[in-house]
C-alpha cells in the first residue's frame, strides 16, 4: 500500500492572461519508508510539488492521497490537522523561532496536536538522536547552520509523521555539514521507516537517495532507483 | 510564555504601547473615581428627596420661614404619615471654600424623623441627640474629622469666622455621637435638636425684628413623609394635594428634585468618562498599530506555524491573546496608578472641609480593567485576522 499517491496531480497558476503549468498531470506512488530526491531546474515544479504534498497548496485538478486519505476532500482545518499529524517540514532557511530555545523549537508542532502529553520526552529523545543534547537550552542565534538544521529535522519528526518533506535542506551549509545532515536523514529514515522526500539542486545529495525523480516543465521526466538505472514502474 | 516573550521582544515598543493604555486607564480610574464620589453624593440626594416632600415658603415670599402651625394642616392631607420642622444653617458663616458637595451645615431636626428618612444613619461613636436636651450635637464623619472631635468633646457652632464682628454669637455644643460615613450630605452635617435650631434662628434674625418674632412658632421648612414604600408618583400626588389644600406653603414634587439630581449625575458622569474613554481609544489605536507591526515582522513565523499544523483559529487566537494581554497589562498598571493617586489624594490631601474627592468602587474597578482588556482584544482583531489569513506558501518564503 502506497504511503503517498499522486494521481494526475496538476497545479496551474494564472499570471495575467498566461497560464503557468507549475505541475502538470503528475502520477506517482511513494511507498512507506522511501528516501526520494526530487531534482530539476528552477521552475521545473519541484517546490510546487512539495507544497502540494505538504497540503500548503490545493491542486487545480487531480488527487493526492496520504496514508490512503483523499486530501481533496479535506477542509482547511482538517488539512492543518493532517499537516500536524502526518507531515513534517524542513526548510532551507531552517525557520526556527528566534525567541525559543532548541527544546521549545522542537516542541512547537506539539502545540497544535491533541494528546501531545508525551511530546517533551519525544522531543528530548529526538534532540539526543540529532546530537544536540548539550545544546538543549540554546537559542538559534547560538547555533551553527548545521546545528539549526538538525533542530529543524528533529522538529519535523516530533509528531511522528509518516512523511517528511525537505526543501533544499543543505542549501545553506557547507559540503561537510551537508553530508552529515544527509547521513542523519538516512539514519532516521532507516530507524523510523519514515518516508523522506527531499528537493535539491545538489547532484551529490540527490545521489544519496534511493529513488530520484526528475521534473521538467511540471512533468516527471525520469523516475528511477539510484544506482540501478531502473525506471520505477 | 511565548506571548510574554513576544511582548518583551521589542521592549521599547511594547512599553510605549502599554503606556498608551495605562494613561487611558489612569484617566478613566481617576475621573471615574471622581464621578463615583460625586454620584454617591447625588444618590444620597435622590434617596432623601425621593422619599420625602419638601415644603417651604410659597413662591414670591423672600424670607424662608413658614408658621409651624402648617405642620398640623399638612398632617391632615390624605397620604401624609408624618411632618417635621427643619432648620438649616451654614456651620462656617463668612468662610468661602470650594467644595464638591454640601458644605458644612448645622441641621436641626426631630430625632424621630430618622425613622422615616430613606438614609439610615448609624453611629460610629455615641448615640442620637436627646430630643428634650439642648446643647447636644451629633457630627457627620467629615465634619468630625475636620474639627478633630470625638464623643464628649465640645464644639462651638456656628464656627466663629476669623473676621467676626464683636456681636457674633455662637453656642457650645457637646458631641454625643459621631455618624458612620454615608458618602452623602450627612457626612458634613452637625445635627442639633429643634429647640437649639430655633435658638440659632433667633440669633440669625436682624436686631430690628428679633424681639418681635417668636421663633418657636416658625420653621424654615417642613419635611413631609408618607408611609414607607410609597412610590414617587404617589408622593407627587400628595405634594399636589398639599398645594391644593394648605395655603401659604409650597410643596415641591419629589420627582422634580430627583430628576434634577439624576440629570446632573448623568451629565457629570458623561463628561468625565467621555474624556477618559477618548484617552483609552487613543491607547487602543496604538495597540492596533503595534499588532500590525508584529504581524508584519512575524510573517515567516506564521507561515511556519501553519506548516507544522496551526489552524487559522490557532493563529487568530495567538495574536488575540497577545493583544488582550497588552490591554490587560495596561489596564492593571493604569488602574494601579489611578488607585495610588486617588488614595494619596484622599488620605494626604483631603478637601478643605475634610471630605474626600474620589471613590473607587467595584464597578469602576471592573470597568477600568475590563474595558482595557476588551479594548486590547478588539484592537487585536484586525491584525490577528490578517495574520490568520496569510497564505502559508507566501508567508514561508517572505524575505
């Protein structure tokens, strides 16, 4: 059973009289626990696809199922609830709240989830797993870029989502830190069987994924297992 | 906790915004306390004049005196339960002082009248004057404090002015009782009995007619009472019957006096509170401005919160709580400062006659803090709505 299913997913924008086909009839099945890199040039539709998968955007047409739930039928509040429970986000610019310390930032999504009483223990455990136990009371301004992104990764997992979406997560760090972050993601993916979908321009980072989807002009150009060169059916 | 952090994030801006509310609530508290004090005084007038009929000299008569025999005529009018003579003199003749309320007054009345009056007088010390014994006085709390008198002390009334003529006459009275505070006219009254009142009336007459008038046969006014619980409309009808049946007197309809008191009270409260509300609304505008700035600065934060699961109502309530807290903080500070000013003014700088100018009531407290809080919340609605409606995709990529 697919974790995420895109069926003829389309997102068009209007700019004046021109119609921009940001995503144009994409159909994909993503299995639970996959580690996928989405690549493509600027304007290929990567970010639009990420926003649609994260339920931040509504498609113009087509269907999107997450854990077999048809997201097209959800209202705004239900979409927000689904984001809280089933989707984690990691952004290039970390997007940590400067007034909160590491633990508070990781716990932020718990605010919007009922029955989050075990959240603090879960947050502490995740901070430990991303190697920041000794920085738990630090504010973002006291952390390096790599450390901030680790906090963001821990935050994305605090509600135990089934899907984590990462938008250029290594775009603001050096190569060595980028590799450490990818290693961390691979470990979390393996240990927690969480599905990871990562948008990147970086060929090396994309090469670390087990499946690579290349977009062009809003369509899937290629979709193959890395190293195998075998198209995904 | 995060709300407090957000408020303290921009300390100067938050301080200025909260100060705007503080100044408004400070104005509301002090002006409101002033109005409450004045209204308590007016309420006493409403209670007194709403439960009795004042009978005086007829229109056109210059001297405020009427034959005491009119009391018996009035008692025969249908609906009249009791009628008492009354004499009133200024306690400090020749001394002009500004006062919000009734000045110090010597009031001569029958102790039995207390059973009919709407204002129930209770004693902090001592007891009522003895109707049959002259030379006794019961002091209201303000006048007792002004002259520093206790039960057993003596007081000369009327008080001799500094520039009194050699023929100025006053008499020594023994203080037998001191009243509890009423916050209305009796606080400034010195109660003596009818015989002493007639003695003071005699003193006040010009020498040319002093010997020819028997003061025991005249009164300055008559307070008429119906049985307890009689309505204002019925009292008006009794006043009309007195005017119709008893010549040589003028009974004033109680509703005329009550309406005048109420009208003045409404006008005074309106003026004072309107000034304070204007100050508060200006404070409210500064909250709106601050909250719009907060939304503009926290666009990415809002986008992030939506991305991690915040609903529109979550964001709306976060900003509303922040604005409400600003209002509440300003309200508490303004109210605290207002109470401090009022207490200092009342305790350390009372009016010349010893009376207080301000009265903090539970209603005023609730209005001052409640209005500031509601104002903060109301001022936050528009910015919070804007924040809640932000598109998370645009918000997340906001530079």
